[in-house]
C-alpha cells in the first residue's frame, strides 16, 4: 500500500499591524481586516481609546480572529513589552488616521500604545487619513504629514466624497475604501513591478457574449471574465494604457483601466476594432459566441408545444479581422479544445495571423470556466508549443505578456 504524500504546510502570509484611529471611519476597520485576511495576511490590531468610541472591540477581534490590543492591555500584567512585540509586523497601516494621532506620531510621543508602537516600528507604514477638509488642510496637520513622509511613511488619501455625520456634506477628507487599503498596504511588501509596457496600448477582450433570440432569451456561455481581467490588471501594473472590452460579468471595473461593457458579439467586434486602432498588443480572451439568431424576435415568444427551430447565422470572426489588418501589433488568441488541441490551435494561429494562441482544456479539473487557475499550452503558428503547469490566472497573464514582449522585440 502506497503511503499518502506528506502534507506541505502553507507558509504563513505577511503579518500586518492595523492601528485604528479615532475617526468615524473606524467603523470600516473590520472590513479592512477581513480584506487583508482574504488576501492571505495575518493581522493584529491596536485600537486607540478614541477608536473604541466608534467601533467595538468585539467587531475588531472577530474580523481579525485575534484579540485587540489597547491601552488597557498595554498596562496590564504581561510577559512582554506589547508595543515591541506588535512592532515586529511586516507592515503597518493606520486606518482612520485622525489629526491627533498624526500629531502624536510626528511629535515622537509614546504615552499610548499606538504612538509607542509607531516609534518602535522599522517596517513600512501606511497612513490612511479620515477627517474633515478644514482639519486635513490645516498647516499643522500638513506639517505633521510632511514630517512622517520625510521618515519614509506613505499616505493613501484622503479622498473627495461624503464623510462624517449627517449635515457635514462632502469634500476632501473621506477615507479610502477597504479593498483599496488592503491592496495598498500589501503592495508595500511587493517588489516593484517592472514598467516594461510603459508607453504601450494594450487591448483585452474578456467574458462571454449574449446572442438574443428575443428580448429575454439568449445564447451564451459560463465565461467569468477572470482571465481577461487578470491580463488587463497585469498590463496596467506594468505601465501600459489598457482598454478592457468585456461581456456581461460580475467583476468590478479594475481601477486604472478603461472599461467598455458590451453584450453581443457584434458590439464586441465594434468596440475591439475601434480600440485596437492604436494598440501595440491585443489579447482576445473573450468567449465569443460563434453564432447568433438570424432574426431575433422583437417580442418575447410564447412557449409552444413541440420542437422549435431556431435559425442561426455565423458571428464575425474578430480575431481573423484583427489578423488581416495586423500591422506591427502583437495579436494573441485563446482556443478551447478537447482533442487534437495543439494541431488545431497552431492551424488557428496561422489561419488568423495570430502571433500565438493559448490553448485551454475545459475538461481538466480545476481549470474550467469560473475558476481562479488555468492550465494552458502556448501554441505558435509553426506548431512549436510550450505546456505551462496549472497556474493562477494572474501568473498566466504575466507569462502571456512576457511572450508578447518577446514577440514584439523579435519583430523589430
């Protein structure tokens, strides 16, 4: 009997210390903690006394899955110097940073746990202010922020928007949203992404199309759009100007990307061809319906007994149209095959003048529509190919764009 393979423990994620300041925006701190944990981080929390006027210890502890450190715990009998223990974090984020906490940190105070810990930290620190516009723009607050920046601390926001209690209105001072905060603090620990696509325009298609039979019925497929969105985000992070043309998906628009939302293959064609006019790289990940109704009904059709015949007509071949007017741009397609995949993908690449095709395997477990991973084979028109292991879709996107850069450089 073969012994089971040993379980390899998952390495712990980075340890992030979240300091919650005395702003009404402290109510968003549990969401920040949850977002960080969803991204694999370990979290610890310091709540100032002022913060606890807005958010409870219980909500913070539940979101962090760990006890909350406060001035009370700092002064309680314990075997460690809590401010030194907490200062061992890999990064620190101050959520709902108030004018008072900024002043104490910039002044080198150590009379409370939060400020004493900040004096002891040698890791990156991100401040996320939240206060009204008059306070944020006051010379004293700006001077304190400038002092902290001079020490290498980073700032996220504040943003323009509604804030505070009813009647305060809107302006500069609103705290950034939890998802943005989590991404920003983890980015402090990520090596800088090379800006090797700076100055280029990358066009990406994503998601399914819907081909309507009548106003409420359509032909479609279960594409989630995750692959195309990953390519768009990777290209953006590497400095490109990115246009994402997407069919109906539930994913939010990626920040920093121009997004065009469409439904039908004809709409996708028009949007992609228009965007591609000045593009250097075009990546077609969209799962485009091959056919549409020859004549879609203008009214909902009643159910009838027996079989119904629907006449379909081919949709335009967008990848082939791009290939006919390819010029110097790099053109990448996707193919989905269940057998003879490499041969068919190579023929498709040659027929449509694509530089390479990424071949998907829809029947392989864990890489079907909607998953977070993909397993593909890169296939060139000459039949040469490289099978990639199962990877996250973001890693597939990185390798795809690496290959696009190589093709672009070879063509020059």
